[in-house]
C-alpha cells in the first residue's frame, strides 16, 4: 500500500470511528486509556471480554460481576492479555458465563488485593502463578469446574483472610503450605474431591472463623492441632473418609455449636466418616453416623458384632472360657488360649 492509499485508509477509519485517539471502545462506550482507572457497575456488558480492555493499563478496578437482576453476562475466555493490567488491585468477574482456563498471566497482577472468579464455568487447573499474588486478601474460585490440585504456591499468599474453592472438582491433598496463611479467617473446599489427611499445619490458622471441608474424600485422622483453632465458629468435616479417634483437643473449640445431622450454616458436623469410639465427652452426642466396622478396637474385641464394645463382649468371652471353647475372635492377645488375660485386655479397650 503506497503512502497516499494509507492516508486515505486512516482518514476513513477515523471518520467512522466513534472514539478519539487515546481512547478504546468497549461495549459501545469510549474509555480514555490515560485516565480510566475503574470499570465497575456496568449494565451493558455482553459477549466476550474484548482484548482492547487490556489497553487500559491504568485500570485499578475491573468489576464485571453481574448485579442481581441484570442480564449483562460476559462469556468466552478470560483474555491472556489480562496480565498486562499490572495496576489492578480489584478484579471481579463473578456470576458470569466465562469458560476455559485461568491464563498463566494472572500471576503478573501482583498488586491484586481482591480476586473473584466465582459462579462461572471456568475449568482446568489453578495455575501455580497464583502464588505471585502476594498482596491478595480475598480469593474466591468457588462454583466452577476447576480440577487438579490446590497449588503449593497458595502458601505464598500470607495476607489472605478469605479463601474459597467450594463446588469444584479439585483433587489431591490440602498442601501443608496452607499453614502459612496465619491471617486466614474463612477457608472452604466444600464439595470437591480433595483426598489425603488434614495437614498438621492446619493448626497454625488460629484466626480461622470458618473451616468448611465437608463432602470431600479426606482420609487419615483429625490432627491434634485442630484444637489450636480456638476462634472457630463453624467446622464442617462431614461426609469424608476420616478414621481413628477424634482428638480430645477438639473440646478446646468452645465457639462451635455441634450437631449430629443437618445443614445449618451455623452448626458444625463430623457425621458420615469412619471415626472410632470412644468419643470426646464434648461431642459424643453429636458425632452422627460413623462407619466404625473397621475400627481397630472393634475388629479386635467386638465379639458379638454389634459394633459396640461393652459388657456383653466380656460376658461372651467368660462363657467361652467356662465352656472350654476356643474362638479366634475372642483371643485378643493371640496366644492361642482363652483366659483371664483376654478379659483384662478387652476391659482395658472398653475403658480407654
């Protein structure tokens, strides 16, 4: 294209452009590249987020959250160029119809204090670069389709006071680095596929008010350090695969309102696990259903298979001894003899 044709082309482009030089057009409105520092409370957004939004390099607030009652949804993917908006301290894209993955470039937004992608259709793994956002105070990725592990780098976000991963498809373990988040008050991984044990480092989070880990695949024993969370007002560990004894330290949590069953947000639950009796006195009436068939003590002493260790099991062993009968199930010390030592061992288990 020669110089004359180029001049004509640029002239025509400017003639039909609704925005001046130094402006970008977003959803039929012109915004100054130099002076626009906030896009929020919009009621005209639709379609995909245009790449041109990334030209507003002085943006500090980008809030495209759908206001209740409006229909200004955006869809498509989060543009990769989002990482160019390095001055952002507030990014809220919640309650839209966004899909695809979080771009790795999100890690460039190191001034972010608030990041909310909840209530979308986002998927893929949460990028490790999320750990670069060390100024974050609130992070919400709930109600999406994220899978894979919670990144270890989450432990870098030491200023967080709210962290939500609820209603996703996350798997793997809770990283032990979670214990670095000592300012955390609200933490939810509710309704995922998180496995492994609750890390002992969870006890470092003594500012926690709510810990919601219900409806996952958590395994192992509840760590003794759970008793350090003395400011907890809600604890959901229900519907997991937790095993073993509940530590007595759980009775340190004086602000909890325990319930055996239900779905009240203010109550705390341990039901539908494999937690073994005897239970700490403070919660023995509120453990709800527990699959205790494989509790070690029961496997070794539940002679009548009623899933309880009590005087009836002692009576059965005594009856076997008096009738000179041998039962391998009743031979608790595995010495191939039924005698008073088996009775003593069973009584000891019952009294523990």
